[in-house]
C-alpha cells in the first residue's frame, strides 16, 4: 500500500510501502526501502506498480481523514 502525500501513517493495520505525489498530470512514486532497482529490492511493491500501470488501475492508497 502506498500513501498519498497528505498521509502520515498507516491505518487498518496495513503497512505503508511508499509515497505518491501527483502534480500537473504526473505521478511520482517513492517505494520505501528500495534503491534504484525497485524490482530487485522490493519485488512485491514493483509488481503492484507495474500491474496498476499496465491495467490502468489506480495505485492502492490510503488517506488519513480528520475526525
């Protein structure tokens, strides 16, 4: 699971795998704990990103909403 830029933690016991920033039609994704070779360092997260890209699905995200 990746977090949106306004998110600062996890919820529902799910582990945060990185961060997503969207700006002017571009999406920048950072994968937590990965170096320059994301598929080598974090294969599960890389597969999720590639699958979302190829199928046109949204990336799995969570957001914190104030009470």
